[in-house]
């Protein structure tokens, strides 16, 4: 039976090479890599229309692990960070033992990626769904957040208090944790979380959100990928402006198959990336978004 499942979090990265080195350094592997000549119809790379790339990277295959999607826009070398993304949580004795970083009072390691994103590493046995246990996001109103993610998106409430909530589709999957803070600024580095749902449920999910007065950022659309499976998506906006992508599970499972050449393709793309030199010849620097 096809169920809804947590897939990945999207990071915009300005320094692709350094970010990939950082993630490889904490044990992740490249799962697949794609290059695109123009922007995505579902704003997968943000509100940019130029050349970009997508790299899926994680601790295991996408069918069973929560992974990361790195989007790299060739004309941008830095994104303004907001205060919305509070951290990615990794539970692994091995990663904890090998990673350096600042240790918190509770014994957790806190790492910062080259683009400034926070990673929390705990000295724990790897969960059944892989080392990435979940993510933490900010919320200005825990009750409104829970109502949307539970009643509209269908996630189960695992824990809730006035200042915190933890939700997920199943405890065997990655969790989404929310912590209350008075204000949220998504800035330019804002990410996106993706979930797969049965294709037959996409239209009904979109309808439910609209009927309850919520935003649909990208209405139901089928995205074409040359030589690969087409995937259908709906992009929701939650009460705090987070982007949530529901993607048809059947097409995504085919699209997201591990590519043994993915790592090589990424390394070739990094080696061939002359965007810094191009901007330098023009006497200008890359943009900071």
C-alpha cells in the first residue's frame, strides 16, 4: 500500500563544492545529480530563471531515507539566511564520533555548513529510517501550525505543548519539529520540505487546502524530465509561509532511483563550473540573493 512519506529538505547553496565536501565529510553520498538550462515550473530552484543544478545527497536511497536536495543557481554565490530553519537532526554513533563541532550542554554536536545551515548530531543508534531523524522549523503560532500540518496535510501529532510540536506521517519516518518564536524571516535562503503522496490524492489535497483558505503556491502541475519519469506536484504555503511540496509517489519512486554515476556527474559539473571566472572577466561579482 502506498502511504505518505517524508522525502527531503531543499537547501539553496551558493558554494556548491564546499557544501558537497562538508556533507561527504559527515558520511553522506551523492544519490543523483542533474543540470538544468532554465528555471523550474514549480520554482524548485527558487525564483530564478537561469542555469541551475539539483543534487540529491544523503545516507541511503531515497525510497527509505530522508535526504537533502541541494539547488545551485550558477549566478548566485550567497543567500541571505533567515531565522526559519533551526536545524537538521542526525542520529548516528559513527557520525558523532567522526565529526568535529561545538558540543552543547546535552552532549549534541552542532555543525554549520559552508552556507550557514545548522546540523545537530547526536550520539545515538541510527533509527530504522536512516541517520537523518528530522528537521526543526520555527513557528509563530504552534496551534495554527499544528492545525494546518495535521488537518490539511495529514501528519500525525506526536507531541505538542504551547511552545513546541513534533509531527510526522509515521514514527518510522523523519519528523518535523516546530519551536515557537515571535517572528520569522525566511529571507532568500528559504527551503522547502517534500513529501510523497499517492498520485490519486494530490488533487483532493489541493482542494482541501483551498476550501480552508490556505495558499497554494503552485497548483497541480506535471513536471517533465527528459529521459526520466514525469512527476506531478502541488506546492502548499503554510500559515508561516513555509513551502511544502506534495509529489506523486508513483512517478517520484521512478525518478528518484539511485544513479551510480551521480557522484561523477556532480564532480564533473563542479570542475567545469567557470561562472566565477566569467563574472570576473566582466568586471562584476556574482550576485548575493
